[in-house]
């Protein structure tokens, strides 16, 4: 089974989980990179990011060289922004039609849980089969080892049932 992990990460938490899952799947991994990253320091990131979510922005992203056709399982990972997925996924999902795939979703949040993140993904990706979802609380700042283990166990269980 060919698997792909697609993720965006502002501060590394989602990247850490994405790489862990990709290694476990022995698959491919793609990072969505906005052309213009929002500022990371202090409170400004919440203003910029929150505004992008509110206005349903589609920030320009760097070109991605991937042929989704060859993958059976696609894992999507995002940080939670204002209770939703990061706006670069609006751009990604518009550019890349994802249909008839097995989809697993994960997110990293700062303690507010996933909010509408998974609901919104499912709404946008209706023509797919959802095989799992999981949320992590700030893996790099909280319990990194625990999150690592949780991520590995989660994806192993999904793999086993496919
Ligand atoms: C713009 C912005 C909005 C956020 N909104 C939420 C939120 O609604 N709920 C929450 O629990 N965490 C929120 N966070 C915290 C991040 O989801 C959390 O720190 C996550 O682990 C960061 O992932 P990353 O390191 O991959 O960027 C927000 C962070 C940013 C930058």
C-alpha cells in the first residue's frame, strides 16, 4: 500500500508528527509551504493566522511535485488555527483534487482540541473514505515521547485494518 503524508507546520509540532507517521508508513511526505509565512514570534501570529481563517484565505503556496494518483492512503496533518485547519489547505485542496482515497487526519493544537478541523476536512473531501483521526496537544512543548508513541500506534492500527 503506497502512502503519502501531506502536512503544514508553522512551528514544528505538526512536522514532528508528520515525519513520525511517514517513517512508520515507509511512505512519501510533502510539506505545504506558503510563499509568505505568517510571523512566528509573539501574539502577531494569532492575528495574522486568525484573520486568514476568518476570511477563508487561500494563501499562495510553493509548487508541489506530487502525483496523488499513485497513493492509496493519504494522511493530512495540520495545526489547529482558530478551531479549523490552517488556510494553506484551502489552497492545496483547491489545486489537488483528492478522490477515492483512504484518508487519515491528524492535527496539533494548543489545548483547545481539534474544534472543527476534522469536520471541515471531511466536508471538503467528501468523495473519500476516512479511516482515522487523531489530535495531539503541542507535541514539542508538552510530552514529545508520549505523542511519538501515540502517533506510531495510531498509524500502525490504521495500516493493519486497510
Ligand atoms: C494562528 C493560530 C491560531 C491558533 N488557534 C488555535 C486554536 O483555535 N486552538 C488551539 O488549541 N490551538 C491553537 N493554536 C495553537 C496551535 O494549534 C498549536 O500550537 C500547534 O501545536 C502548532 O503546530 P505547529 O507547531 O505545527 O505550527 C493556534 C496557533 C496559531 C499560530
